[in-house]
């Protein structure tokens, strides 16, 4: 069986580009698992369901390695679980070197391992840069006087009367 896994980091982002890539590769729509959740860890419902479905000899298709995750150590660990423990082939569409369907000689395996480590590192550092840029943007906006969050509500006219009634025990909170 061939499965696809697609992921975006937030609910308002769109999965269409990744769905099209899965369709172009030939992954049936019912075998594409999607999460709208951060790649910081692998505690994602669709990914967990997918992991439970896959059997030795199956193939997992990813658009790019950062769609699998954005944590260096965990990407390497999941890759090991998929390819060694579960004996699942993995195809990364944006990086043909990371296609484990073919038997590889020692040199090919070494190159794939190096590329995987490099791309996993890049995925994690990009996540860290995103967070840093976001924090810098928020700090700059606050320095300009931008206020975040909901605007405060005006207190109702009868607030003082109700506060006094509550303090006297005439009404409950």
C-alpha cells in the first residue's frame, strides 16, 4: 500500500499544494493522512493513525522532509522507526535522494543519511527562526504602541450598585 502524509502548522493554512503532489504521485485520496498542527513533535492524531496502519513493504510519500516534522532528533528517530522497525519505504518528493524504495549500496545509504540529517537540521533551525522573527515582530509592534488582544469592555453603569449588593450579601457572584 502507498500512503501519503501532509501537514501544515495551523488551521488557517491550506493543504491543497501537498494534496496535489500526492495525487500526482498516485496516492489515493483515502490513503492521505493530514494534520493541521505544529511539527515540533510527533504527537499528531493523523500521523499516529497512519503509523498504526502501515505494514512492512508499504510506502510513505511526503512532499518534503519538513512536512514530517521540524525537530531534528525526532525526525531522525521517526525515520529509523519507519525504515528499520516498520520496514516501510519512504519517498520524499522534493528530495529524490531520500527515496528508500530502491536497494542501495553502502555509498548511496551514506549519502541519504547525510542528506536526511542536513534537511532535518534545516527544518528545525527554520522553526527556531520563525519563532524568533515572530517574537521580534511582536516586540517591535508593542514598541510602536500596538495593543494585542481583545479591547477592554466598558463596565456596565450598574457595576458599583451590584458590587455593593454583592459585598452586603444581597446577591451571589
